[in-house]
C-alpha cells in the first residue's frame, strides 16, 4: 500500500473528534514543533519537503513562506484558503468534513513557523456546515490546551478564526480572498505588492490551501527529506485527487505522485475504470480551467510513453499535447459526452464568476458564453469557432488575476482537440440539437 | 418574510453571536465581520432587504453603501423575498455529466416552477448555482446548509415530498 499522509486514518470511526484524532497520533506535531523546534527549523523542513501549493498553482510552499516580510512590531497572518470552488474539485471539502483536526493541527504548526498569532480559515460560504465542524474542532483543541494563550507552556499564543465567504469563485484567488476577508467585494488586487509584504490589513500574510497546510504535521513528524523521498522529481509527496464523471468509483483519492494516469483511471484501488459498457473519450485532469485532453493524449505522452500523475508529466508537451495537474480535479468523460456542451457549461461558469474588474475578462467571458451557447443550439457559423479562439487569446495574460486564463484555456483546448465537434454543430444543427446528441464522427476512444 | 413596519433587529441570541463575531477581528478591522453578519441576518429573515443591510451597517459602524456593494457581489445573499426552502441547484459541468440537467428538468416539473421562481404556496424557491464542490457526489443541490447528493428523479420526489409536509 502506498503511504497515506493525509487520509491514513480518515475512515476511523470518530476521527472527527479530538479524542480519536489524538489517539491516532494527532497533535504530536504541535508538541514537537513548539517544544523542540524553532520557527526557522520548521520553515527549513517544509522547504526540504518540496511540497508545492495544492490549490492549483503548484508554487513551492517553503519558498512562499520564506518570502514573508518580518518588520518589527507588525503582526503577520496565515490565511488558509478553503474557498474550494474550481469545478471538478472537492478534496478540501472532503478533508475538512472527515478529519477537521488535521487542518487545525496544520494551522497551529504553520502559524508558529510564520510567527502569526491570529490565523484565519476562509471557507466558501456554501460549506457553512463545514464551518461549524471546524469551529467545533477548534473548541476541542482549545479545551485541550493546543490553542489559545501560552500553548503547552511554550509562551506561544494562537487564535484561529473560521470565516465564511459569500459565494464567489473569485475569492479563491488569494488577493480577492484577502479583500473578502476584510469585508469587501472580492476584487483581486494589483501585484506587487504581494501578500507576503502587504496582505491582510496591509500586513505580511501567507495564504495556503487546505491540503498544503494539512501536509505540515506529517512533515514535522517525519522530516522534510522523508516527504521529498515520496513522489518523483519535483512532484514530491502525495496528492489528493477529486475524481468525478463517468468512472465506476467517483471520490477523493490520495495518490503517490508518479502513478500512471492509466492506473489511476482503471485500477480498482482508484477510479475502477470507465462505467460498464462505455469508453474513455476525454479527461479534464486538474479542474475545469486546465486544458481538456482526448483519451490518447491523457494516457500517453506525444512520444508514446505513459503519462504520469505528476506536475511535470501532465504538462509535458505544453498546451499542444499536454495539460496541468492544477487542483487535481479529475473529470472523466466517456463517449456520451458532448464536448461543445461541456465547454459551454464551463464558459458559462467563468462568465458568471468573473468579478468584472478587467474588461478582457468581463467582456470576453460573456462573449465566449454567448457564442458557445449559439453553437450548441445550432445557431452558430464557422466564423464563430475562430472567434472563440480569438477572444480566448485576447483574454489570456491580459487580466489582473488568473481567472481570465482559467476561462480562456478550456475553450481554446476544446477547439484545439475537438474542432470537428464544433464544426459538426454548425453543419448539422438539426442533429446536433437533439437531446443528448453527440458528434457521431470518428473519435479516438480507449 | 419580514413586515416592512417591523423593526429590524437581531434576536437576543443572534445579537450576542454578532458581538462575539465582531470581537474576533483586530481593533479597527470590524468590517471583516460583514459577511458573517449578513449570513446571520439572512438566517433570521430569510433574505436581505435594504432595511436589514442598513441595520448591519449600523452594527459595524460603516456606511450602508459598504454593505450594499458587498451583498450584491456575493451570490448567496437573497436580495428579494424567497420561499421557505431555497433549492440551489448545481448547473456546472461535472454535475451535468452525471445527468444533472435531466434531474433538474424533473425537479422544475415537480415543483411547477422555473429557475428564479417561487411556488404559489411560498414553500419552494428554485435557483441555479455554480459548482458546489461536491462533483464526485453529483448531481447535487443545497437547501440552506444541507447538501443533497447523488440525486435521481426518485430521490428528488422523496425530498420534495418530505419538505412539503
């Protein structure tokens, strides 16, 4: 069995309580960190682990921590990004719901490492029931002396606040999240200054994803080198993958980085294969914003080697033949899927979620939504397909935050790999608009 | 639904909760309590009227416009009266792959209303929302804090009948 860093005890009855979590070795990282380690030593271990941001960007966490400014007399903040909203992604939801103390323990050791005395967990507002689960876990940890004043007699104080959002995908972008946490609209900030210098309340701030922070207790207990020994190359450790779509076993899986995509889809240990009687058509491997790949390209690299579940292998070939690991939102589609319709639902999502601050994104996402709806409904023309590519190009790289790119990439990739399907909608509007209609042309299925 | 003449104020329990929330943030940063307080207000009144927003502004000592601009930005706040049960139905890709659109059509037929409408008896309001972070358990909808997952036509019938009692 592969090493489980986050989910080893997740099926243990009562693991959501302090008592059971503690019995299973929980909070030993807090004891070790506060009694035996300096904050600098913890930062060093996290650096050595090579763990990369699990929210989607994949930026090395230790390096992000080391950028934190430390001016005298100014408070520093750690903010956990639990605004999980990228379509296809539900791992943080699962982790917080099932084993809330893991995140709390991670928040304590990470806050200590960064010198923060008040830290926040910003949870998307729709998950209000998870807010309550976390608040209960915080109360339990506080009662046991792991939070509050002078934790374990170390002289270190920490208060944790759980903050609900209000329903806005954009608040998963870290500067929009900080604006939201300050009680404002979630409009991303111009950078620089980066949050590490001027973040929450204009103070130095680190924003990390739930899964990233949840890795820190293991790293403290076992050492950064042990973590780095797992995985392949710069893809160290394990990754939670949210698997959805036309597979036998949808759910959240903690995989060792480095297994093959083929194993992940077909092995019983993971997705258990495509649902009976159907075949793999395409996969969106890292949440709705990453390029969709047809079956042959998600399973194999352009040179024929097997594609692996790592940051590097998934992006091998660039956007021409590759994609990204992103948030690990792995959406599997069989031959019953209309790529045009699926692309339209994604475009509609980004149109709905654009904050409206930058015109390329505000206008462009609206155009892509409208043009795709037109094509899907049999009212498009051939020029519309090129228009979509053109609009996507004009959004990409021209916005304050990455939402613009996230909106542009899925549309551009769907046309890149499935242009025939878009053209068929234009040339065969009558057939294409029948309920459940799917392009009947030659498709490479697996 | 609130009566216009009724004085807007939190119940004593919610007022105490609001004070506890406001005290969480550093001195001078009380505006951070805005989203939590709007949730608390919506929990009490079902929706967030202008009067409710003005009340929240007064609690935080900020301008009403600072509340309006926030309440209108985030999708969870109902700015018009809604039914007893607001069904927020996910319409994003992964749920659609699992047959979410067909189940939604069934739900609309069952309730006899379209997106954005409220049943004549005031029991149900139907809204379409974007991804609820439950893609592996789709199709999915939410009523207040509760997630209803792996929906089928039959399951939808059972839920609606249960809530109609």
